[in-house]
C-alpha cells in the first residue's frame, strides 16, 4: 500500500467511524464504544506508518482536480512534510486517548453515542486540515471543527452555561473566520492556485502582490481558532463541556489548527514585516495576560484554559520570529502535558463528584484517593512550568532561543523588535506559569478543606490513559535531538543564557508562590468539617453547585496565594480583564439596540401601513355589503333618487351655460 493511500485512510477511518456510530448508536449500543475507539486507534497507527515512510526530509505530494471551476482550480490532494507527519501522529494519539478515557468517564451518559461520533468527526476534520494540500479542502476541515466544537461544548445543553458557551465559541470563531475566508481568496488570487505547494512557490519567487493584506486577514481567523488576543474569550467559557472534550480541543484539535496553519504557510506571513510585528505583539499580550488571568482563577479547568491560551501565545511568538520548528515542537510537547492535565483534572472531578469551582480549593484527601491522577498531574504541571528535564522545558527553551536569535539580528527578514517583544514576554510568562502551576497543585492536592465525597473508584480506562500521556510529558523533550529531519533540519537544543534565565524565573515564581502559601496557610483558621454528601450523578453536567456540597465560596479561601501575589490586579484578572464586558458594551449592546429599532420600525411603521391597507379594504367591503340589501324596492328607490339627482344636476348645468 502506497504512502499516499495510507495518508488518505488516516482521516477517512475516523470519519467512517463517526458515520457508523451515528447510524447504529441507538439501535446497537454495544457497537458504540468499538466504533469510537478502534477507527481512531487505527488512524493513529497509520499516521505513525506515514511518518516513518515520510522520514521527515521529504515532501509527499499527490493531487487530483475535483472539478473545473473556470478560474482557480480546487484539488483534492495531500501535502505531507515533516511537520504534517508529526502533527498527524499527535492528533491520532491524543484522540485515541480521549476516546478510551471517555468510555469510563461518560459510561453512564445517555448521550454518549452522539458524543463519541462527534469526537471521531472532530478528529477526522483535524486530520484533514493536517494532510490537506489544497486550502479549500483545508477550509472544509477547519469549518467542520467549528461545528463539532459547538455541539461538544454544548453537550450538557440542559445547563445555561453550556448553551451560552457553545454559542459563544461558535460566534467568536466565526467572527475570525470571515476575514480568514477573504484572506484565502486573496491569497489564491495572487498565487493563481489554492494548492499549498503552488502558493509557497509563488512566495519564494516574489510573486505575492499583497502580502500584508493577505497575512493580516488570515491572522484574524488564526486568532479566533487558536484563541489569541483579542478573540480568546471563548476558550475559558468552553470548559462547560465534558472534560475529555476540553482535552481534545486544547491539545490536538481546534486551537492547534491555527498555529499549524501559520506554520505551514509561514513564508506568506514572513513576506510582510508588518504582519510579523502584529503577530509578535498579539503573542506577547496573549502570553502575559492569560498567565495573569490563570493566577486568579478558582476553577481548575479555567486555570488550564488560560494556561492553554498562554502556551499558544508561545507558539505564535515562535512563528512571529520566523521559527516554525520551535513552534511545532512546543505544539507537540504542549499537547502531551495539556491533554494529561485535563484528563487528570477530569479524574479529580470524578473523584470529588462535582464540577464545582470550589473543588480546587476546598477538597482534601485527593492525593491519597486518586494517586494516579496525583502523580501524573504533578508530572504534567512540572512540564507546564518548564522544569528540566520535563518536555515543556525543552520546547519552551526552543521558543526563547528563537526569540533571542531574532532579537540579536541573527534571523534576516524578521524585525528585531519582534524578537525582543517575544523574548521579554516569554520570560515574564515563564515566571507566572510556574506560579499558577504550583498554586493549582497546592490548592488541589494540599488543600485544608473537608474530605471530598466519595464518587466510586476510577475506571481503568481513565487511569491507564493518564500514565500513557505521562511518558511523553516527561521524555518527549529528550527526543528532540533525534527529530531534526522533521523540523527543517534545525537543532532545537537550549542555550545557556535562555536556560538559566527561563529556569531561574520559573524556580523563583514557584518559590515565591510556595512561601506565600505557607505563610497564609499558617495563619488561616482550619475550616469546619463539611456535611456528608452523596455525589449527584449529574455533577459533571454542572447541575450541582458549591452550596450543595456545603462548601464556602472560593473568594473566602484565606490561603490563596494568587490573591496575595496579584494584589489589586486580582479582581480584573479573575474577570479576564473585563474583555467580555467591553465587548458587550462595544458590540453586543449596539447590535441589540439596532435590532430593537428594526423591531420597532417593523411593528409601528411597516405593520401600520399593512394594517391600514387591510382596514381600508375591509371598510370599503363593509360599505358595499351594506348597500347590497337584496330588497328590490330599495334598489328601485335608490335608482329613482339617483335619476332625480342627475336630472336636477343636468338642469342646473344647462341654466348655467345659458346664462353664460
């Protein structure tokens, strides 16, 4: 079987699994789990085979024209370079882990068949984006992911939070997709093709006429899909969906698509210094702002959501300084430990029997109750904080090294200012990342609250996946030296300067956070014992609030180091710096006001004319009906009276003319 055939099967298998799952989900429930797991697992295996055959140093191209369009042709084909091969393996592995984990996590969910089918479709769409050699076909996968995220985030549609979050995710990403679509058309018009190899050839020959306009339009779609400032606000709210969905979106699909798109078409963006500068500023603001927000969150999943936004900012920063190898390296590393963090958070939620925001700060005994989640989450948080030798250290260092080289002018064609912007923001974010990572660990596993209510044992499908993902979270960074062929042949080894600065700041951030926590915990009054409570089966759906567990509000936690570290910034950071409120005032209220005006005009003006016309016709009909009495004598009398009136009028007119 050829490599191209294998590559076609990689997205096709999850798609067929999704179609079969939707078809037989209700009639043959026993087939649902095999149809969810096996096609995705087979796609992961085939993706590994494709990567091995591709070898990293060759590009596999194959295309066939779908149909004559009369202008720019649209082709169905594949374009597999080293980045595509590795990212496809990532998507397949993480999606398989999510599907296996979900068989235990959602084993009693009545909507599991549709959920599993949508996850498979989500996976197929992302794999289509990864392997596609034509931008129009890539756009199909891009948009399918958007609609899948809408349904999966809104899985628990009974709750207003889930309904609102799914709608917000869909609308905000579509807001970016509109200019993105125009950017694709403008790019194809300049290059004369939608094929990626043709576009890259055009850029290399200097044939791109409007690089800045095209790049900025495309960046709008990337900002929406990959949750970059200012279109990042949908991602924290998307935590209303099931936790495995969060792992899939944050690690392998959706948000990774925008970063991957820029990496694949980086020469298009690099052709415009203005676009690279905009990307650098966007990445810097995203990194620092999301890290501050993460330090003020009380929901374990919202901390991880803001963490994802910040790590995506690192990837965007690497792209802004012209190093797509560092960006994709961090994308792969981040996928491993972020998927592990979310799935471990799901184990915490499962053990506590609640999706309450206070579970992070008011539960105790979780480290002993769920040792698998405790140890694997510790590994993932160390990787997130970029502590050596964990994976996050090597990939984050690759980003900082790339920024350092650009800042020193070692990368021609990329503004040095972009390098300094990314470097300074990246170092500051390293400090903040270690602080909120340790804060999450302390408040989740070293809290002084009441004993968490027991919610049954952890299924083996959940715990086994955690240990599988712990392996790359620990060791993937060490393998970078053997993957040069897949990263354009560039070395991704740390330098002494950035390693000392980055690790030193991370250690300092963790040390200060721990010292503040110890000081606050020593002065805090031990909390009262919580009333025993049996977990509600709908807890994961968000139907059980903190009060049902008899727990204090998180704002009352006296041992929260985030509040002490941020000081006056705590309130704005906890509210996401009020960006949602700003958007409501700037966009939502004007739209609602315009809608109210249109409704008023429709009701009071348009409807008035329509009602008036109807009333006039009705009145005339009433008059005619009154005249039609059916009495012959009445008709004769009216005829005689009319004749007399006409005769009198005729005589009067005759006399008038005679006198004249």
